[in-house]
C-alpha cells in the first residue's frame, strides 16, 4: 500500500567592512577557513578570505569552504558539491532531476530532513512536501557561482532552526565574476552542458547573469533524457555592511528515472544492472525565485534583512513495489507538489564593551509561509487511475532568536543563545476527516565555549536543543486516505532534538589545519525513509554518538592535501523486539584527495570517497555494500584565458551501489504477500567528461 509522506498505514506503523563582491555579507564561521589552491576552478570572484570576527562563536566542526575548493572537485552531479563538507555523502536513488540523498553524522537524511540548506539566504528545504519532509532539491544550483559555503553541524546555533539538527550549509553566491566565462562540456552517456556567465558595472552597482543548459542520458537502459535549463540574474550595490542585492532565479527540468530495483530481478536475469522494472518512471520540476539582501551599519550596530518569494512545482512518477499492492495495474504512483513560499529573515548585531569585556549581541526574527497544493495519485504509465489524497495546506512559522558572545580574556570566550519557534497551519483535505488545524511551539536554549588559542590550538564545547518539523498533514490526520476508515494516530508537529560536542582545532604544524570533534545527538522521533512507500515517516527515538577528524594540509603554494574521517554509532533508544539498529544509518565515512594548480598551466585533482556498510533492517541481519569511488581531473589553463579540462568519474569502475534499501516488493508470479529483498540503485560506471572554457 502506498502512503503519503505524512502518515503510515498499519503495515508501516512505526560584522566587518569588506567589498560586497568579496563575499556575500556573511562572516566566516571558523577561525581558519579551508581554502583550495589558487584558481583551480578557472572561475574566481577576485576576492580574498576575511578572518573571522574574534567574537564569532564557533565549534570544532564549523568551517568555511571557498568556492575555489568546491569547484576544484570533479563531480558527477551538481548536488555532490556538498561533499566538500567533511563527513557528508551525497547520492541518488532515482533520476537526476530529483533531490539527492544526503548522509551526515550517522543519519540517512533522505532528501533533506535534518540538513538545512540555504542558497544566498533562501531556504532550500521544503516543509510538508509530497516526496518527503525537508525535501532539498539543489539541481538548480550553478557551482561556478559559489563564493563560499558556511558549514555548521549540530543544534548549537540560535539563528538555525527547522531541519538544522544534524547540520546546516549556507551557500553564498558571488556578486561579480573577475572574468566572464563561456564553457562547453561533453562526455560519456550523452552528457552535454553549456554555461555562460558574466558580470558588468551598471550604474553604481554590478549586474551578474548566468545561464546553464544540460542534457544527459546516463548508463541506464531507459535513458534519463534530462532536459535542464537554469538561469540567474543578480544586481548588487555597496558593501556587505552597507548595500543590497536583488536576485532572480529560474529553473526547469524534465527526466526519466531508473529507480532502485529489486536485487533478485538482476540476479535472475530479468533486467540488467542498469535496467528498470518500470520504464515510465520520471518527473518534471520547476522553480522560480526572487530574493533580496540588504544591510546597513551605524553607530547603533549592523542590521541585515533577507526577503524572498519562491514558486516551485514538482511531479514525480515512482514505482518501488511493482505488483505488491495492485497485482493487475501495478504500483506506480504520482506525487505532485506546487507551492508558493514567502519568507523574511532580519537580524541586528551590536558590539558593546561592558566592564572591560567585549561582547557581541545579536537578535533576529525569521518568518516563513508556505501555500501548498500536494497530491498523491495511483497511476499506470503516468496515467491517473485514482486519487489517494489531495490537500490544500497553509503552513507558517515565526522564530525569535538571540545570542550573546563575550570575550572574557584573550583565551576564553563564551556564547549563550535562545530560540523560540512557533508553527501553525491548516489542512483542507479531500477526505474531510483529515482536515484541521495544528500548531506547536518549542524553546531551544544554546551555549558554547572556546578556550585558547594556545600554541595555535583552540578547544571547543557546544550544547543545545533543536527541532525538526513533521509534515503538518500528519498532525491533522485521523483516517487512512486509502480506505477512509482505518484510524491513524496523529504525530506531533514539532520534534525535539538535543546535542553536544567537544572538539579541538590546531595549526601547530605549519600548513596543516586539523580538527577533531566528538558529538552526541538525540531525537525524540526519528524521521525514517520507508522504501515501499517512498516517503519519510516519523519513527522511534534515537541517539547518535560519533567522532569526526578533519585535515587540510597546504603542502606547497600550488598543492593541497585533505583527509576526513567520521565514525558514528546510531541506535534507537526505546525497547522493541525488532531491534535497535537504525536502517540506513552509516557508521564509517571517509574522503580525501590532492588538488594542485596555479593561475596558468597544469592543474588537477584526485579524490576518493568511502561510504561504509549500513544496516538495512532493525536487527542488522541485512546490510548494504560499502562503496569506494575515485574521481580524477586533469587540465591546462592557457595564458589567453582558455581552459581545457578532463574529468574521469568512477576512475576504477567500481561495481557498487549508490543506495540500498530493504523492503517488500512483488514481481509478476511471486507470492501475493511479496518478497523482502534488497533494492539497489547502482553507481554509474566509469565516465569521462571533456570541458573547453574561455574567459574574457
């Protein structure tokens, strides 16, 4: 039985001065931001990294990653730019137009859940989404426009709320390019990409424009047939502390998808490794947004304001169980999500010296309103058979937050903060019993301490409470929308998280920045992916305890090395005969590489990523494969601004999987109750992509 994202059927019950073009107005979040070798991406903003404010609170796991480092990495899909974040794995279980799968700190975050992502201050995660709570689609991102990524993990930051418990990544776009660029890429399996981007002075400001077109089939027996168009238009004036920017973005995509398939179908020869069990799966997506950032400084402090409106649409056709629920027509279903999102994020910071102690106090308000139409249909070859449910949802939130950082001595600074979140909304369902109102509020205190530096070494302690929201339809539901009779329990609208972290960062060895963080993170209710429903659903309480080790070594002015290793032990904390292992929760994750290059001449990168085995069922009797994938890049930058680049993806042609799940499905002729099996989405084989670019 296919369920909607919010409910389970009974079988599932369970402030510094700097030019605006030098950055996007945000301060670095780590004392020593990670940086790549010079200009290895071929695109720069002509900017330098600014040291963090001495009053800025941070943690051992917090850092800033430059756009150059992001773009120096060979990637197979745009969402993989986030793998520059230590310990973060980005995969895909379906077509390339769908949001990625994210794994961090022992969490299978599905399509977003507890990883809060923003681009230029605009949230990416979607609440009460057709395909899963926190759905975070980054297919409209243009990597070459990234100025920096600010990374913070854990629920320790007062300015971060919904979906930010495992981590938060703020992607900052450039306001100008030092040179205009035209770029063409062609590669294996029909890969084609064209990019044009540039900026120019207009009046007292800068106008930046970028356009991207992408086509791709992939290795699949049924080609992905991706048809993506993407554009950005941005006007900015002034500085980060006294100026503004206005940004418009547009994105359209259509694709076929080869979803995860039953392993037994491959083993029995019914399909090949890259085959599909339903060739009509796929989808379309569109996104349009308008956003503005404004900042002003005075003797009374610094004020920042971010406002945005988003119009997005998504239609997915998926079939994960084949003939389990409907032996005649099959189990394909369609999920549609159309929404308009309005939001405002305002803050004010004041620096005050009290009794000889330097303090920085920030206060802020964040509001968001989603007007949503979300539907679930049973389909055959993309033709609607019946409507499972159709809902009009209005969901809003308001958050007030404040924090204060004090530098008590040269070696001690502390931060205390608090956040109050209030959510409310209304559901108008085509099943009247599931209509209704829901509201909830949570208060989240935060605290942090930094000791040092001593011998170029600092020690950190952080603790705090956080939250994630559940699909609001689950907070108003009373009956199963499939039969309109079976009673279902409601879920809370907001779920509490709490965590703590101890860590150290050192630069005692010249050129090497190394950090170690030990953390614990608890959830009152885990958001768990349910494979045979294709959705995330509230589950049992959980705890993760883990350690992360992050290293970056600038071996030479033109060469850097990096290595990241993370281990997490994740378990359910209640008692259940099914077991306490969390399906999909990774234990070991590692990545590393070498990057080299100068402003001209040869450049390149070699990167490896290890994704350890995961339990696929609560008793750990079924586990996934591990994966070890190596990507490589080599290229040459000519004095005249031309660049030739070759990327080799999955260099050693590893025969492994992007994702694995374990659940019931039914192939034709199998028992009516179905067969429990591993369902896999294979990693793409070795592929090459050749890029020719010109800057002027």
